[in-house]
C-alpha cells in the first residue's frame, strides 16, 4: 500500500504556470493538487489525449473552457474533455486550491499552450 502525505510532496510549477504537488502518477492516471495565488491565472492550454477533472478544495475561481466561463468554488468538480482549451483564474482573496485528476496521466508532451 502506498500512502502519500501532502506536506511531504515537493511543489513544482507546471507548463501552465500553476504550482503543483503530485500525489500519484501511473500510466493511466495522475492526481495532483494545484494552488493559484489571488489574481493568478493558468495559461490557456489543452491536453491532446488526457481528460481532466478539477475538484475545488478551497477558494473561488473563474473556469474557462473553450471561451465559456463559469464561477467555481469549493466542493464543485469540473470535467474537461480531451482537446478542450481551458484555464482557471483565482478570483478570490485567498489561494485557490484544487485537485487535478488526469487520464491518461498528465504529461508535458500532451499539453499544448496557447496565448
């Protein structure tokens, strides 16, 4: 059995500019926690093969998928289909913290950035 503790995970910045702590990364699935500071926005991007689910743990955000925007907050989940351009903005006054689950697992090679 593998158990990972958040406070023991190294934080790093992904291609889309979010701060990530990755819990698990297998061939078929990855699970990470992302953190955006107030006012911070991820770079508009898409994943060619991976579908993704964001689950908001804390804070408020503005989710943009293919130009359609919706406010999101804790205890909400957002599905992002493969090939759909997306970004999220922290519109609150505290950090926006959310889980990111990707299948197949996240990879930089599968991520295309846009302006």
